C-alpha cells in the first residue's frame, strides 16, 4: 500500500529543510508511521479483501509518492 511510503517521502523533505520546518516535518513523518495498518483494517471493515487491496493498482498521482 502506497501509504507506507509517505513517511519516507517526508524524510526526504526533512533532510532538505532547516529550523522549525525541519522539526515539524520530522514530527509529522514519525506520526505517519504505521498508518498503512489502520488503512488496511478500515478497507477490510468496508468489505474489501486483503488480497484485493494489496493487488490494486494505485493511480499515477498516488504512485508518485513512492519516490
């Protein structure tokens, strides 16, 4: 699931920033870790099968997050 890549993407921004922005982005990246589990459970509760979720093809804009 693409969401597991988002903290890594934020960490790229952390490395390239300074000051308070760096601190904010670092905290945000830490808070985003593990959200893929929440999203998976939510989609399964909505009736999707795990295999459907994991084999789905994300949109181009979503795939762009996987830098």
